[in-house]
């Protein structure tokens, strides 16, 4: 018997060993598969041998290895002899750190929360009078109609709410008042007294 080394017909990658039998008809001649050689392939950790028809060379054997793309997508090498792509990352990329909000951004967030809460409370008052919101009620202020007195009174009240909110905002900027939550701002709104 004689050891020969099998290789893939297309890729040339080593498949394994084969114990060739001596021909019963010719002494010293061994029966070997077509894609085999008696040249012993080199071995090295994480490498695979490839036969080019005359010699063996070593290629990376990363089959089963994982790598990541820049967007965090995990990939796996499914074939031996394949090198890592040029854009491969060996560790999962960490998401970019989001810096903490600046004081100006925090102030703007708080201001927007107060504005949205006040507008919600204003619209809720208008809905008590069966209007869809404050703007729809104030549409009746500009011409003679049955809802005009209510609309004028409501418009004056809403304007007063926003003037007081702006005055308070200026005091916060000056450092003389604390920033309010939306719920606290609504609690400070004057009541709408109707017509």
C-alpha cells in the first residue's frame, strides 16, 4: 500500500488521504484515483493545502470563522481556502457612542415638552365646548356668528397662556426660575372662564 493525497478536481484543495493498492498485474505500480498525488502536502494551523497540478501551496483555512461588516452584520466563511474580505472586521463593531445632550439640547427638550403639554391642555378646553381644538374654536372669532363671543374670549385666554409661558421661559433663561415639566406648566395655567 502507498499513501496518496486526494484533491478537489475544481478547487485543488486537499480532500484527504487514500491508501492506494498495488496493481496485481504490475509490481511497484499502484492504483490511484484520478485527482491524487503522492507528493505530501504541507500542513500549518489555520491553513489548507491546494494542489496546482505540480506542487502544493498553503491557503488560509478560515472555514467557520466569523467576521463582521462595518454595519454590524455578522458573516461566516463557509468554504476553506477563502480569505477574509478586505472590509472584514474581526470584532463586532461597537455602536457609535451618543454623546450626552448638551444643556441647550436639554433646555430645548424641556421647552418642547412644556409647549406640547400647554397646547394639549388648550385643545382639551376647546373640546369641552365641542370643538376639535383651540384653533378650530378661534376660527369663529373673525366674523359675526353665534360662537364669536366664546371664540374671542378663548383667543384672549390662549394668548394670555402663551404670554405667561414666554415670560416664565425668559425667567428660566435668566436663572430666576426652575425648568418646569409639562404637567407642572399645565398646573400653572390660568383657568378659562368662558364668555
